[in-house]
């Protein structure tokens, strides 16, 4: 039986159902659908459309359906076959008889089975259009907060490793060529700051997301005595929609969530790429813990960085989800169109992949061993101090461009004639033996003293600022979580 049996009594064709159903994936919205429906029921009671008694009967039925769906969902985690059974217990099979095309239809059907005529009042003043927009906002809000917390956990791992790294240093690269030595802690925190911007973006996206569409109906609002603002408040939303057409067709919040996840995916990808390089024999900067490495089915000697590679690989898919949704949205006229159902699978998948990637990468980083000797050996190349030689001359009044040319010529000479740079420096009248200390191992990195720089002094300050940032973000997350814990939660 369809929701539109009065208008189209013949029922739906099998292929139509197969093509248009969304229960197979939107069952993930079950808890949000129940929470949203309860808020709607309370709104109907407040408006005098339902009696208080009818309201409690409906809420009890909604709670029960919520439990049924939760236990069917729990069973579906045990394996696909049992999952099918779980779904069919609820009548949500693909058979011609019981056609719940989505989670909203299923909930309404079960509530009606449980409380008859009163159940048939549940959908009063509501459409699946405002309902699904509401459910997806509730879902995204919760999942984004989980991602924010997972990000903080990874930031903490980076912070811990950065503190432990102390005064260890490695070559800093531009163009993947040795440029200047940097503290290992500085390098690790560079990734940490990128993640902190992801948290910031989440909080920013949440502010725009936290507007309730409930009450917009199919597209135009209602003649009934409903109060969207009060329903919004009860679900922890900061406000309710200003325009019902916009409310049911706006998926900016999905696109923003997908952008946040894609950007974060790109950050993980860049980290992954470096970890792959560092774990290679050629770099030899990093040894993976056995539990966070994989072997080969054929080559007995292999130890592979699959987590880092998948962190890199999955970012392609996250970018694809964002561009796919934008393409879906771009030609849509107002207001609701069924195309919008295509918002869910990319969003669900993006969250799922990120929820898996963050702890995996965190575990890899927490347990890996840095090969500090190899890092130091590569960084202690005398040419890494070239700019320090030039800056010494600058301090004595030589224009930088001249100093740059002078030292550049010496490096070239050293390479071409296979003479150590130190010898050439010592013999040069403008530099001489007094400049030699700049070439000594470990000196160059200590010369980066300006704020935000790669040397020990600014990195110590940076570590404090980074930790402060993590704490601040944690507070922001807790504050927002408290704000959204509405009465329906
Ligand atoms: N499953 C639908 C979706 O995800 C729910 C809304 C259906 N609305 C409609 N007018 N057919 O978008």
C-alpha cells in the first residue's frame, strides 16, 4: 500500500519501486526520524490539533518503532543475511506486498499498525519534504560533531609526537628537494594546524546548518495552528526557516558537510603521501608498528603502509561525493524534487570513510617509530646552511642579492669540483673561518628564530598555542553539543 493510494489506487510497478526506494540506505536516519516525529507530535498537541492523550499514544508508538528499528539495525551489523531478516521483520522488504519506500513511510506505517486512527494523524501538517530535510540536518549535525571529536583526537596524537620529538630535526623540503632543516615537531604540527582548520570549518558549517525546516510542509507551510519556531527550539535548532520553499529544497548544508569532509580528506591524503615516502627504504624516516602495517600475499619480506595509502586514496572518493552532489543540485528548480534523494548515499559514505580513516591514521602515527638518525643525517648536509651564510653577509651590510649570488657560486663550485663547501667558505675572504660554525651539524635549525618558524624557540611557543587551540575547540564542541540537546534529544 502506498502513501498515495487515494490518488493512484493501482499501486506501484515493481521496477518503479526498485528504482525509487531509499529505505535500503535511509534507514540510517531512523533515530532522527523518530526524534523529528516526536517534536512534530508535540507541536500538534501544542497547537490543539491533537489531544494530549493522542500525543502520548503517538510518542509511545514512535518510541517503540524506534526500538524496533534500532534492534533491526543492530542485527544487520551481524551480517548481511541477518540484516535482511531484520528489515523484513519490519515489513521493509522489496516484495510487492510491503512497500515502504523510505524510512519515513516505514515509521508511519508501523505507528499506524500500533495505534490505528491515531497513527493516521501523525503526518498532519507535515510532508516528507520538510521531514527528510529535518532528519538529514539532525543526522549531519550529530555526525559532524563526531568528526570534530575524532579530529581533536588526531590533533592530540600529533601534539604528543611533536613534544616527544624535542629537538630532533629533518630536512624541510620545497619541490621535494632539501631546503632548510626543520624541527620534526614543527613538521608534525603543520599537519595539526590543517586539522584544526577542519574543526573550525565544522563549527562554522554547524552554525548555518542549525536551522529547522520543520513546518515548511510540502513547500508552502500550513493552514493549521503550527509553530515552527517552537518546534525548532525543542530540537535544539537556533532558529527555524524563513522561507518554506528554501527550507525543503536547500541542501547547502549537505554540500558544506561534503566539502568539509573532502578538504579534511585532502589533508589526510597529504599526510598519507608523506608517510608513504617516509616509510620507504629511500627515505627511511619512519618505521611502522607491525599492527599498523600490512604484508604481501606473495613477497615474504614486505611491510606496507596501506593505511597511509588508503588515506590518500579515499580522498578521491570524498572529492567525488562533493562534486557529484553539486552536479545533482545545479539544475534543480524550486522546490523539492526527487533528485534530492541523491544527497544521502554520498553523505553517509563520506562520514563512514572519515570515521574509519581518522582513528586508523591516529593509531599509525601514535605507534610509528621515527628514525631520528636518518633524518638528522639527511639534514646535516652543509648546503642546508647556504642561506645562513648569505644572511651573515647581509648582517654585515652586503645587499641580499649579492650575498645570494656569492654563496650560490660557492655551492656550485663545491659540487662541480667536489670540494667540501666548508673548505671554500674558509678560503673565501668575505667569509673565512669565522663563518664555519654556521655549517656545523644541527646549527641551521636553531637559527630559525622568528615567530612561527621551524627552530626550537618558536616551536616551543607554537606547541603551547596548539595545545591551547585544542582545548578551545573542545570547549566549542561541548558548548554546541549542550546547545543542541533540545527536549527531543
Ligand atoms: N526518500 C525521499 C528523499 O529522500 C523522501 C522525500 C520524498 N518526498 C517526495 N515528495 N516524494 O528525498
